[in-house]
C-alpha cells in the first residue's frame, strides 16, 4: 500500500488504535512501512494522550488524533493530545452508540448497538471543527457527512485544513470525488475565491463564544404569500401575521428556536 500511494502521489495516513498497547505494537511498523502520518483512534477520551505518548516513543512521523464529538471535554482532550505531541486533529469519528429497531420484527437492524455516520452527523462535525479551530491553531482534517462540494466549503469555512470523505464515495463510487472537485472549482470561481485555502476559517469571526440564545429576524412583506406557516408552526403562539401582511413576534413568548424561518417557503422570514 505505501508503494501504491507513492506512485499515485498520494499521502498515506495509517489509522490505528484503539489503546496505548495497540499503538505501541502497530505504530512503529506502520511508520516503517512508509506511512506519512499516523491517525490514532480511540473510543475512550482518557486514552488519547497516552496513545500519542506511545506513538511518539516508536515513530517520528506526524500524528493526528481522531476525536469523538460526544466527549463532554472535547477541547480538553484535544489540548492534552497536542501537549503530548500530536500534530493535528481529525474531527469527527462516527457517533454512537446508536440504535435502529426494525418495528416489524422488534429486533435491532444491526443485531446490536452500532455507530452513526453519513450526512446526518455533518452539523455535529462542523461544530466540532469550529470549536477546535477557535481553540487551537493546528491542522484539522474534517470528516463526517461530507456529500457535496458545498459541504467541503462549509467544513473549510469552519476551520478545516483538509476534508476527509468515506461514506459518499463508498455509496456513489470513486467517480464521486472527481465530480465534487469539479463542482468545487465552479463554486470557488463563481464566488471569486482563488483557492479553497482562501476560504479557510471564513465563518469563525461570525461565531461567538457561546451559542446564541436570542435570534434576530428579518421579514420581507413583499415576498410573503400569507401562507401562515410561520404562525401555525409556533408551539408558543409567539408570531402573528395580519391579513395585510404585517408581521409581529412577542419576545416574551418566543423561544428563539428559529423553526418559523425554516418553514417559510419563499424566504420572506429569515434570520437577520
């Protein structure tokens, strides 16, 4: 595999884990076989920094740590890994445990608990990438739910240095990569960006230190069709719409969830 990667002018990242003992056994031979980087994967947050220590003792190649977004101390785990000698981060791993039950049989679809990947986890991955980028100026490989060129842009705007994919080409064939790269070039040209690297971190200045608790809304009466979707979807009765198109929101009742903007079919109601 290392020789094939060399002929293809590729960078070979060897993913290994899941414990310090396994890293001691595998990291050295993988580096000696020609791996350009090691990616250390663990499902236990407390093992990440010791795994980096173990890899550093037997290999000199750069080390990435692959992190789980559901670790409550994610940023601290990343910091400990970097202090131990990690060169960067892969964010994120699949999410789990997850469970799907076949309602006809009453049995789990996978006969057990499993792990969730694919497009459904992308918002979680984007958030993890942004949090890490805001905390540490290190390379980040963003993985998790990338299915379109626009997803690559989103990950990069969140601070990713590179973007990894697995599920999409697995399901759609390796030609998916070429199609996405072509679409990516078109998007960059149409938005007057010279390179993908120029997009890196573009969204970070817009992020506050904590999630917004109050949203601001913008309403365009000329685009409103009076369908009242924004009114009927609000479980708190916070939004009203007059027959003439006058829009009002009671801030005392509004929970600022933003659902009303997401159901507007014309874009008349948006987040400001």
